[in-house]
């Protein structure tokens, strides 16, 4: 009896298959499917595939209009119409009498449709290949799902030139994700940036000299063919013969993790293989090891500050390092952020005692560098980062190299083959910044130089400079000596002439202490100095700025006098004027003209915004000041630290460059250098990392970043943005320019919107300035001509297509 029941049951279970096969008919015009009954769908003749509604993701309330493998318990989806616009309960799909395939929401609103251009299809059909077609009565195909792949291709399907597959967002969210497979001469994998849909450089590609024209997928494998049909390359083999291949289902999918995988699934359990999808081939084999062309601006597998590692299941995973958390908890491939307050550069002690360096073996981040040292110990590397408020991590290579990293960290990986060790700076205590707080890059002063640095093998650029100005320095020393002997300090501005034609006053410490009222009012702090407001009573109450250098400045007396020397010989309306100095015992101070309106950083990034026309003027002023330093003063001066904090504005909002005295004079014949990198993260030119000569073009680069900040009115790096592709301004601005989506950059700035042509022009100038290749960057003189409108700007190339970073 039991046997009979079993037998009947078996018959019953087998029945639906044959029923479907028999009951199959073409989908006739006027047919509909609704989300309320997902057991109804349009199957293919064999029942292998079906077209209809599938619940989207796990536990989601919405539906995908999809095609899926209908005989598998997983119901693997291979195509969908509305991945970015999930259909709510109550939606309906109809093959209308006028031959349109239409998806409507519960209110009857059309949300997706495929028209057959009034060619009047006779029927629709779900084919056994997994292709849904709209066809004429003579079976001419008017529309087919194979022409609009989402993330999957099937045997029998081809990809023609310029077709693409886009990964889904996650394993449970079918929305468009970050990765794309694109055929354009070569078959290549790219990351995409949202919201502007630009592709980054490829992280994997075929190499056929651009003759790839069609991807064909058949039972035996996936192939790339040339336009004349010649087979160019095998992408993936099914590892089967003609006779065995028919025993398996196959699909190839660009998955949410950026890997293109070729899968098989046995049709019957007799084959001895597991009844599940198994991977035949993964492209690339290990995505964690792949680096983008531009390490400082692009990333591949995992987002910013994240670490990629290959699991035992051969799937990449992204993990946030200790004390870092995901920006968006739902996006496990996305960026991580610090979950602790960053080290404060303004505190004299730098608060280093609150931090510790967390050691991570076999770990490296391949982007975010701002300083490089050769031949240093691990311990030195670690300590140097701990004591540097800009440093968030230090990577030490076995070759005794030390790379100090700024925030954000890019292209991180943990891999057994990785020889480097990373020290990550984290807080000792358990304080967090909470879920909504954002930490934007602190772009205040230049990176603080640890005292030890001097002892290291790195050549300090300033050495040659010091030698160059030794004669002058000795002269100055001699003069000072004379004054000291006599116990007399010149009281009047005009009374002291160190060099013929240069008026500069020497102050006593007491005078400046008095003038600043005991160093009461602080105007600003940098890594090397603090600036105070002072009133010179003996000069009719003139207000000046007194810059007090910290005791930790290592350059010593000669460095100080060299600075005084170089600054005193510059004179330009767009440079902050040096009025005097004090060099007494331990005390080293500089007296500058006071700039009423403060620094550009204060005006640009805080509430009281500068207007568009004021910003344009600031750009021109700054360019003029820089041009003077580069081309017009007797000794060419490379500033090395152009940034909004170093551009000050007077009461008329005339911009003047400050801190150029801190920049070292470079002899014009200065050649290659493996010196420490100088300047501020976010603004330093790539030459510093590439063993290339340092020229005035490093300032042009920094100016380009500053110009972007000026026109877009935001910082070069911002964590608090709607989309992570907007974080790095240079990158985002170039994308918007390429896509002609300037409105995204302008925002709601009415004045700039009305002046959009000029905005575009300035943007183009900025893109020229930030070219990776210094030879392509214009000189500051050329920049002025274009900013003022007397010279047209040509279309800038993509700035990031220069050299691969080694
Ligand atoms: C579907 O319609 C086409 C054209 O009318 C016809 O050739 C084909 O046999 C039909 N298929 C089925 C299964 O009815
Ligand atoms: C779907 O969700 C349920 C409950 O939340 C969970 O147990 C299951 O593992 C999930 N399935 C997948 C494939 O994520
Ligand atoms: C899927 O991802 C997209 C893109 O991030 C997001 O907008 C959407 O809300 C996600 N959907 C679900 C159901 O989580
Ligand atoms: C077909 O095109 C490929 C690539 O363009 C070329 O190398 C090959 O010689 C061509 N073959 C024929 C038969 O034209
Ligand atoms: C496999 O079959 C296809 C067509 O069905 C044929 O073109 C091809 O030559 C066969 N390959 C082998 C290795 O038998
Ligand atoms: C391909 O087939 C060979 C021989 O049957 C087998 O050893 C190998 O593991 C197969 N490769 C894959 C990726 O399945
Ligand atoms: C931080 O948390 C760890 C583990 O939860 C705990 O052992 C430690 O005492 C905490 N430290 C402080 C300073 O609270």
C-alpha cells in the first residue's frame, strides 16, 4: 500500500513538468501576470526558465519582474527589468493588445515598458535558452531580454560591442552596484562611480589590441571574437565536451563583489556533483590583489579605509580595521570611517599620548601616502607616525622603507603574501564619535616634522638652500652681534636696514611680549608656530601679526635667519609682508602685516561664505602671488604648502600668500630627491612620491586643488557626503567635468550658476593644474592669463592617466 502511495506521489511530482511542457503556449497579446499570485508565470517549453514576478531580496516587500531558472530550488534570477525600481505589491505586467510589454504599479502608472515600435508583435515567448522575446507572426524578433542583460549571461547569449553587465549592490539587493563588465575593443572590468556613472580605469581586461567585438557564450565556454568572427581569446571554459555539457546548467555573472564568475549546476543528481551552483572560473582570481591605475584616488574591491582579504571560499571580503566602522552598515563593500576622534594638530603636545599604534601583519594600504622614508627601522616608522598628527597609519616594508599615510586610506589588503606590516593609529581609550559625527580632513598646517627626522638618511631639501644663503646669514649675524654688543635695539621701522633696499625691523622679545599683551590673542596655530595679534604703540597703534616659532623647530638659528633673509627680499601686493623679526636667546618670532579678514580656510569653509566673484578674485590674487615667487623674485621660491590656511585676506579681501618663508629656497638645478615629502595632505603633488624632481609645478598642483575648493566652495576631502565618490574633490570634479554635469559641483550658488561658462573655464584650468604629469601643468603665468580671460583654455586631458605608482 505504502509502495503504491509512493508510486503515485512520484507520478504526481513528475506530472507538472510534462504538464508545463504540454500546456506551454505562446504568451498571447492581452496576457497579464500580477504580484498577488507569484505561482503564475510564463514558463519556457522545457520549464527550465520562467518569466514573471519574484520577490526581491530576502524579506523585501517588493518584486522584480524577472527571468529565473525555474527548476532549481534557488530560483536563480538571470535577468530583471526593474532592479533599480522595485515593484510594490499590486503591480502588474501585461503584454498589451497593441504589443507592448508594460509593468504598472498598483495605481496603474507605467513604471517600465518595452515598445516594439508599432511593428505589431504577434506574441511573446519565454524560450528555453532563458531569452524572453517579442516576435512577429513570422517569428521575427522585435525585442529580446538577451539584448538587455543585467548582470548575467547564459549559453546562447552574445554581448556585442559596447554592451555591459552591471553587478548588483549586494547579495540580497538587486539594485545596480559598483562594478561593470564592458566590451569595447577589449572585454574589461571597471568600477563605476555614482551618481554620475563614470567608469574608472579597468582592473581586469583582455589583451587583444582592441580587436574584441563580440562575446559568445556556448556550452563549451565563453569566448571573445573579432569583428570578422575570428576567435581571439577564451574567457572561460566550461570544462565539458559537447556530450557532457548538456548535463549542466550554466550562467556567468558579474557579482556584487566585482568578480565575474562562470557557474555550473548539474541538471540531475546522478553526476556525482553537488546539486548547487559551483564556480568553474573567477575573473579576476583574487580581486584583493588588484590595484587601480590611480592609487590615491581610485579603489577596487573595498571602499576607503577598508581591508580586502580572500576567504577560504575564494570570495573577497571587506573588513573595517579595529576601531573603524562601516559608513553605511548595509554596504559591506563600502567605506569605513574612524570611530574615534582624530588626533588634534592644534594641541601643542599633539595629544600623542592618547594614541597607540596597532600592529597589523601582512597588511598594506596602497594609497594615501604623504611621506616616504628610506632605510629606517620599524620602530622609527611607528614612532614617527605616532608623533605626527597628520599620520593615520604607517606601512613598513622589509626593505626598511616607511610610508606614512594620511586619511583616507585606500586600496587596503591583508594577504599572506604581503610582506609589509602596517601600524594603524588608534585611540587608547574607548571613546567613539557616534554614528552621525563626521570628521573632515583637518587641513591645517603642514605635516609636523619629528625631531628624529633630521638624523635619518632623508636628504633635507633645505640644506643646499642654507648653504646658498650662508653669506647673507653671516652678514645678518654680524649685524645682530653689533647691535647686541651695544645693547641697543633699533626702535623704528626705518632705522634698520639689513640689506640695502630692504626695510625690516628687529624687535626685542620684551617689545613683542608687550605688543601682544603677553601673547594673549591667538590668531592661528600651525605645526611649527602660533600667530598672535599685536599692537605697536610706537607706530601709532599699528596692528600686526606676530608669529612665534615653537621651540621644536629644528632648523635652528641659521634656518631662522635664512627665512628672514628670503622673506625680506620679497615684495608683492599678493604676499603677506614681513615687517620685522626677533631673534633673542630661545625666542624666534616674525612680525607680519596683520590681515584683517583672516584666512581663506575660515572664509571658505565656515558660515560667512565669499561670493562667487570674490572667490574668482581670490584665485587671481593667489595666482599672482605665486607667479611672483616662481618667476619674479631674485631667488625662485617654491612655496611647497599652498592651501587655504596659507592664503590670507586683508580688509579689502585682497588675497595674500603667507608662510612662504617656511618654504625652502630650492636651487634651480636641484635634481632628484628621495627626501621627505613636504606639504599638507590633500594638496601635495604626486612627484613627491615618485622620485621625481621637485619643481615649481608642485605649487601649481596645490594651486589647482585650492582652485577647485574655491570654485566648488568645499574641502578637498570630505567624509560627510551623500555618496562616497564625492569624497575626494579632485576626483569628483573631473568626473563631473567629463560628464558635463557641472550643476552637481556648483550646487545652489546662484551667482556661479549665472556665470557657468566662467565656472567651467576655471574648472578646466584647475584640471590642467592637477595633471599627474608635471610637464602638462601650466606655469602660474599661464594660469593668470587664463583666469583673467585673455587666453582660451583648451580641453584638459584626464589628469589621472599618467604613471602607475610603484
Ligand atoms: C508560437 O507562435 C509562433 C508564430 O505564430 C509559432 O510558429 C509557434 O509554433 C508557436 N509556438 C507554440 C508553442 O505555440
Ligand atoms: C533570509 O532571512 C532569514 C531571516 O532573516 C535568514 O535566516 C536567512 O538566512 C536569509 N537568507 C539569505 C539567503 O540571506
Ligand atoms: C539597495 O541598494 C540601493 C543602493 O544603495 C539602496 O538605495 C536601496 O535602498 C537598497 N534596497 C534595499 C531593499 O535595501
Ligand atoms: C580577423 O581579425 C583579426 C583581428 O582584427 C585579425 O588578426 C585577423 O587576421 C582577421 N582574420 C581574417 C581572416 O580576416
Ligand atoms: C560541439 O557542437 C558544436 C555544434 O553543436 C560544433 O560546432 C562543435 O564542433 C562541437 N565541438 C566538438 C568538440 O565536438
Ligand atoms: C576540469 O576537468 C578536469 C578533468 O576532468 C578536472 O581535473 C578539473 O578539476 C576541472 N576543472 C574545473 C575548474 O572544474
Ligand atoms: C576599553 O574596552 C576594553 C574592552 O571592552 C576594556 O577592556 C578596556 O578597559 C576599555 N578601556 C577603557 C580606557 O575604558
